[in-house]
C-alpha cells in the first residue's frame, strides 16, 4: 500500500496527519482531483431536516450517530449512495453543503472501494447548507436528482 493510502486508512485523516504525511496527503488529493473546497452532499429525510431546523444544527442520521461522524458524498458519489443506502425510500432531501465552511472537522477517508468520502466529525452548522432540494423517486423507481447538480 502506498504511504498516502496507508496514512488515510491507518490514521483516518486526509489533511491533519502528523509529520510529513500531511503534505503527501495534500498531493494525493490534488493529483486525484479531490477538491476539499467543493460542495458535498448529504441525503436526509424530511423528518431529520425538520429536526435540524428546530435544533439549529444537523446532528446526523442514525448511522451517523452510531459511527461518530456525519457521512457525506461528493458529486461523483452521491447517486451511488442513494442507490446503495436509500433505494425506494421516499421523503428524502438532498442537502448541498459548502465544504470549505466545515474546517478541520471535515476529513476525507477511504471507504467504499477505497474511494475517499467526506466525513464530518462535528455537528453540521445549518449555515453551511447552501441548498435543500427534494429527492423524489422517478417512474423507473430511482431517485431523480436535480438537473442543476454538478456532473449531472
């Protein structure tokens, strides 16, 4: 395993690894076109979003609370996330989050197939959510993503 992948997996970090590894991780992210300042996405239920608005922060879905961090997807990952974890589920919303507003609590970590997924080790401030859109199921039984989603 290369030192960058080892660092990401072993230390569960993407930017705050100790020693000289942080620079290697930044080079890896740059070389693989992983821009930590882009928008990231969270699929949430209407009920979860309503609770977040009432609380003033999004604390996460049950899986997030169990894992100790909030799971997000990049634009290239979010459709597969919907298919894998939310198939057939209605009353969903697609939250668009400005990643740069999350600071060091946002880390990119190896997950499904070794891909780096954004994880937030903090509550999600509602100010970082720049758009909330419905995620309905289309006539084919799959989620119909907004046409303005980057990469659509």
